[in-house]
C-alpha cells in the first residue's frame, strides 16, 4: 500500500509513519514545520520506502500531485496543545477546518480513502462518562478560548461525514491523551510529557488546579496500532472510533506516578489555571472513553499500562535529551 501521512513531523504522525513503514508499505510524509519538528523526520529517512515533502495543505496543486500517488490518506496535521489554541484561536480554526476541507475535496475528487485524526476534546464538558462515539458534545461559552479546538475538530468531523455521504471512504478516530517518546515536552505539550520534562530537569511538577481532574492516558504504541487497524479494515469505513485507555487517572496521580517511576525525589506544586492559560480558560473534570466499538471492529485493546508507558517515555527522554544532565 501507498500512504500519505499529513503532519508527519508531528508526535503521532512520525510514529504512524514508522508503523506503516515497518509493515513494508510506502509512505509519503507531508508537513509544513509550523509545529512539527525536523528531528522526528530524520530516523524515517533510513527507510527506502519513505519520502518526505515539505508543504502546506493550503497548497491545492501540490496536494493534488501527492494524493494522486497514494492509496490511503492519514490526516493528522492540526494545531494541537491547550496552551497553543488558547493563545491563537484563529490559527486553530483556519488549520483544523479550512485545511481539512482542502484535503477532503482533493481526496473525494481522487476517490482516495481518508482516516481523520480527531480528539476526545469534541465531547467537551459532557459529564456522562464514559463517552460513546454518539455522546452529546457540550461546550462552554465562546469567550472561553479553549473551546475553539473542540469546535474546530467537531466542524472537521462534520465535513468528513458529509464527504462520506457523498461516497468518500472515510474513518474518524478520536484520540484520548496520547503520550510517549517524541511528544512535545514544552509548555505547549501534553501534561505527561511536561511532567517528564520537569522531573528530568530537576524542577517541581506543576499541577494545574487541584489535580482532581481525570484523563485516560494512552501510550503512543497502542494508538498507532489502533490507527493502522482503522485504516486497514473495510468494516471501519463510515464510522467513528474512540482510541484510548480504560484506566482513569487524576492529574495529581499522574504526577505521583512520574515521580515513582523515575526513582527520583521531587516536589509537586499547584498552579491556578489563569496563571498558566490566562483568564479565558475552562477545564474538563473527567474524560473517559467507551472503547466497545474499537474492540469489536478494530480488535483494539490497549496493552501498555501507565507505569510501563511512563517508564518507556522517561527512558527515551533520558537517552535523547538529558545525557549531559
């Protein structure tokens, strides 16, 4: 098979490229490096079946030329990270909605299958957990900037489903709090990678709010297996799948787990949301997936526990970023 992976220089995108290449498939990676990192592309160049092209999804002619060369498109390019979309909601909507529409138009004209990477954020602050793929989406005020990401991904899902009704082969996967090697460990990254960065930098682990908010943290290897299955099983077409972990973990418990697994002594401190994100922020108290559909159709069962996954992540960061510390 020949695949296109958009957002190939991103955290999940680069791992997906590796997973597809390991099967012996041909992969074209596309990224404009507005958020992706070149260092994630470097190991992929060791695969003779990998080709990388720099560019934006706004460049329609370039996109058409690439899509003509592939069988299946994995669309992962997006603006991600809570702090990033709180700071620039315009860019979030432009990239996540407009660029997705550009890709879907070309894919539909070419008749190429699309797997769209969405997010658990689309469920918003619905309190009826676990979330089923048909669960209601509950958002806060438009003055709370964090909702621009959820709204943009929801709008992109509607575009996907609209093209599916026109005959485009399409699958939507919703990711739940993915972590692991290569994740962004800066202030713009996910909380798990930020904690790993802080512990290895000998800094206190900073918990926002009181730490009682919960998530279901999912190791990148499990996510990649589920994503590849979503693209390879005909029974998945036209459907939406939660990809995550069943274990619900509070942010405070996550911080304590990072400390325990790292084997180092460290301090946990608490920071008000507004001090980090600004005044226009609202958090989600719980986020838990129903994985029944993924289990039944994709044979998706996450295998990596939080402790094992955090250990793998810490070891990778120690090897690649903290050798002299």
